């Protein structure tokens, strides 16, 4: 049997939220590939095939903007059926690597599980992912422009994705802010110039969340 693929990869686009599954060909003559989102064209990862070492994968996390470099030997790839890919800095899930069928089955299961837990949402799984990621992108843009600041004056803030919102926590005083991220209207509140309007609350004494 001729094996013509090194593996299959699936990534969530860090710009539009779509997930894309594709094979990494072994015999195309190319040693380097750029994986782009078929929906918006955003670059999702760079793949390098090394003859004696295996596969090298470079990605950027949409949450912390950190660069990730992961390597898989040829022996690992031959045995690998399915594995999650995480950001090495904040443990955010970036995508999956393994065999096409195993990844596709897992993705189908994810959608089915979401539909079962949230039947009122209908076919909104992808749209929900898109809205959350776009909210994160806008929050990062606010931080980069100096607009994201706690009422205590600190700009040392971390963000965490929740089901329908993004929670901001001030690493200095512990205040927090929950920003809805479910609809297009919610995204309008995250446009440039809106950061000063965020409502910050004091953390309850019984909240033992780590700073």
C-alpha cells in the first residue's frame, strides 16, 4: 500500500473561526506548505517536511499572539491517529493532527455534542466560534492601541473565553469584566474607542480564581 500523505491537519482560523481539514502530501515535491483558511485567506500555519526528522509545524495563537513550533518524527506520524494541538504558552486549543477519518469523526462529534447541549442554537456552532474569535481579535486590538485598561490603571490584563462571553481579569487588583460575545451587536461594543466604557467589577471574596 502506498502512503501518499504525511498526516492530516485541522486548524481553527484565528481570524474568522472556520475550521479547515486538509492532508499534508508526501510526494508533491514541496518541502514547505502554508495552510490558509479557505474562507478568509488568513494564514493558519506553516508546515515543513524534513527528510530525516519528520514534520515541523509553526503556528500563531490568536489568544496570546505567541508563536508555536511543534515537531513530529516520522515514527510518531506513522502511529498517530488523533491528537489535539495546543498553544505552548496559554494551552489554547489550535487544532488537530492525525488521520483524516479520525479528525473528521471527532469534528462531527463536536458539532453533534454542541447541538445536543444547545438545541435552541440550531446550526450555529461555526457562527458561535466565529463570533468568539472575532471578539478576542478586537480585544487584542484594543490592548495593542492602549485602550484596554482596568479602573485601577493597570493594563496587565488576561482574557479567558467563556461560552457566550470573554472574561477579562486584572492581574494587578483582581477586578474583572465580562464582555458578551454572542451576537454581531456584542461585537459593536468592542470597536475602537469602546474600551473606556467597559464595566469592571470587584472580585468576590469567595472567588479563588488564580490571578
